[in-house]
């Protein structure tokens, strides 16, 4: 099942299920969105007839209370950053205000001269949980979506910590929707800028997989419905400049595309 958050023809924001989509998230003429009552963290009940996909505007699929991101979780990316794979997950937080949705702009802040893309698989938590054993991790996951952990690389290096470099408004695009019925252990993940492939890997290359990450992080902090875990980025990160179009594609999920502009 694909669950989207969208603005309908009347401008009202709601959740809905997406139908008529190809196996890797391809949109067709018969793609529709059916509104559902309430939120997606419980039983989904239709709230109206299907709406043509062309008549809605997709938004970020959730508004998380927090975004927990994992650094150096692909060995090749750790190497390109000049570091080693950590013995335990290396986590940091991005603010909820960094979230934007499909088609939204990524703003280049004046404080940075080196903003880069980071294509990632995002885990969407489906229920309040803490200290989850690995064998029960699937019980607390609602699904998965695409993410771009946009980073001001020069500030990351100069600050000595990552809060500012990762935390600017618009630095966490999410979407296009949440897929609830996918095995995330071996998915192709690709990052493109202006159609050119820059990142190309599989989630099977993760140092710490989904079960390990959720179990480990939940020993540290309570996770709430809608919280996001960014699982790390593969090698090939690179610069973004004004006018770029940057896409994150994950097999069986879909493609998240955003435009890059200089902040007004």
C-alpha cells in the first residue's frame, strides 16, 4: 500500500491511498488518490471517492516530531568522507522544520558555499515505541519513503558538529509517499542531479540494517508515530547549485524530485 499526504482540488490537506502506480512508483493516467479518515497510524477508512492524481499536490508524507539520521552507514561513503565505519550507529538529529515535500524547493543558504545531496532510504515509525527488540522491529514500522539528507558540507567541516550543516530549512525532502508492504533489505537506491546518476547502491550495502537501527535507536529515545529514521547515504555525494533538479529513486518505492534555488 502507498499512503500519501496531499492537498486536494479544494486545498484541504489529508492523507490518502495511492492506486494505479507502477512497481517502482511510476505514475500513469489511471493513478488515483483516495482520501482516508484521520491519520495513517491506525485503520484506514475511505473518506470519499478517488481523485485523479493530476488534480492533487503531494506534500511531505508525514510531519515528524523528530528526524534521526545515521552517519557513515555505507562503507564506501565513510571512505569518501575520509573516515572509518563506526562500531555502533552514529546518529544525529535534523529538525522537523527541515522537512519539505515532493517538488518543493531546496534553498541554498547564504552561509554555505558547498551544499550537497545525500540520497537515503527513510524509515517511517508507525507507533509509539521504546526499547524494541530486533525481532519486533517490523511491528513498529509503518513503511518507507525516499529522503534527501541535504548537507552544507563546508559548515559540517568547519563547525565540528552537524546541527547547523544538516538543519537548515528545506534540508530534508521526503516523499513521494509511504510504502507499507516492501522488504527494505535489498532495494536499489539512486541519486541523480539533472538526470545524471551520482549515487548508485543497494540497501543491502548498509552497515547497520533496518532492524539493527530501529532496535538500537529505540534504546536511546522513545519513537513516536511519524518519526523518521534516515538510514544513511551511499558514496557519490556531490554539490548542488541553483537551477539543479535533484532526484532520489528507490526501487519498489518511487522517486522524490526537488528543485534547487538560492534563498531569497
